[in-house]
C-alpha cells in the first residue's frame, strides 16, 4: 500500500468508498459526510484551502482503497479537523487507518495546535483507534460543527512528540 495526495482522477472512487461505508452503517442521512457538497470533488476542495490536504491509500494496482483529510476547523485559530477517514472493507484490518492518520497528524502538527474529529459511537473500531492514538473524547461538538448527526467528538493536542505506530 502507498499513501499519496489525492488527484482529480481519485475523486469518484473515494466518493464511492465514503458513500458505501456510510450506507453499510445506515449513516446515509443528512448531517453526515454523505451529503457534503464537496464530496464529488475532494481533490479540488482540499487544494483550494490553506493548510489542508487529503490523502488516499492505493494498492499495487494504484486503485484507491481509502483516504483521510485535514482541513481548518471553522476558521478557529490553531484547530484543524481530521475528516473523511474511510477504508474499503477489503483493505480493513491491515493497519491502514493508523497509517493514514499518522500521515494526516504529521501534516497537522506543522500548522495547528489541536486536531478535532467527529464520528458516531456505533463505529466502535474507529472510536477505539482515536482513543489509542491520543484523542480525548469531548462531551459535545465544538461550536461550528456542520455534521449534526454525529454523537462522538474528539480532540487531540498536537505536539512534536513521536507518533507511535506500534
């Protein structure tokens, strides 16, 4: 597996991965990434923002099997948001989410003091990973949150500490 920045040719595939994943958890509802207006053009969306990037994981055939993004959170100084971390079912269980998050957090540390994310409690594997990687659960969403269907929120203070991959 290789992780690289998203290209326009990847837009359709990562949109399909995100939508399929949300559908599999009955989360194809308003208030989730499923209805984000930029979902079909993530490459362009992340390129037009400062201190924002989206990465895709590709297999040996250069097929997109997952992705993750970092973008500023509601213009709040120093806070970014980890966004759209999704992996195909075939690529799950190989540590790919952790590798994608390492890439995203390493980038975020260069530009931000805190990283925020939103999810749902029923995504237990994801919630476990966030906690394991040093995210602290919050009681409610940060002001300015756009995804009102989420019911779990996390924040991580970013520092120059070494990101543990074990």
